C-alpha cells in the first residue's frame, strides 16, 4: 500500500524488492520511496552507502554507482550518471562503462574528470540542465575531520554535492561533506540525503545542526556505516516539519 504524506505530496513505498529469482540466485533487495512532482513521480531506489538510483519519467539516474553495492548487470542502463567525487566508494569506472549508453550524460567533479571518458566536469557553484533536469553542484568538504597529516579527508573545492530539480521538487545529495556554510544556505529542499559517519563526514549532531538550518522536508541519513541512526531521530524529534526516514544505506 502507498501512504500519501498530505503535507509534502510524497508517496511512500515502505519496502520494495528489486529483481527476482534469476538462474536460481536471489537478487538484491532495495528499499524504494516515491515522491510526486508536478511532472510525474520520482522513484528513489536506496542501493546502499552513497549509492542511489532515481527514475523520473523514462529517465534513469544513477548516483555514485559502485560494484560493491549492487550487481549492475541486473539494473537498468543510465540516462544520467552523477559522481560526487573520486574516492573508490563513489567512483567505479567499470560500473560506469557497464551502465552507460551512447547518449548517457555523465556529470563528475573536477577530481574525476580525467578518469571518466566523456564526463562533464562541474565545479562547485556550476549549474547544468540536461533532459529537463536541473543540476546544481554544491561544495562538499571537511572542516574539522582531517587525516593524521592535517589534510582534510575531502578538501574544499574538489568534491560535489548535487541539488537535482525534477518537476517542482528539489533533491539534495550531499556527497561526502560536513555541515558546511554552503549546505546551511540551501533553500527549498524537499528531500536531502546527508552523510553521517566518522571520521569522514558528519556526526548525528552535525547532521541535525544542518537540517535545523536549511530544513529539508524529508531527511535521509546515508553513508552512515555503524553510526546509530536513532541518535539523529532523537536530535530532531521536536522538528515537526522535518521527516527523518531511515533506510538501508550503510
């Protein structure tokens, strides 16, 4: 059964099993949610970690597709691929080559440009519109969390988050980042995917701090590893206009 959220116009499918029995082997199980837009539904498939897949009309959008999260031979080819940054849990050239079609558009950050043939590099602050989908590149970087040599895990100016506008809905995929000023200045975000694992991204307190500032209608913690997602639920329990959804996105 679908349940409609009357305040956000969002339809929820609590659990969807993707795939079926093929050659006697059970396919992976992924949760899906659906949001309604002025131009039709967006179906969001929660692949795992930082990896997502959206369908919008007849378009398939893969975000940070990597082999460790799914068998991409069983998933649809991409019309659009978004790569947030060049780390191996976000950029997998073999998967990109598997799911790309001759006309697939591939958006990458500047650090991935030389590794992805035909990739369209977007710098922080750039905007593109492809097939009726607006894409904004949002900075993604560390301020507090650094390696032993003092170098941030994700330096400023290289990684991207993306705000994707489909119909009248704005979906923010943050990439690997902390609760940076650029995130807090976002406006009119309907759905946000915010990373929550240490030492690479944010604590639950950082995620809650950001969410209380830019106030997404729906918040998914993702890329959260072993972090206790109940901490985030507790921190935001009094924010009635922010719905926290926990999905399998370790």
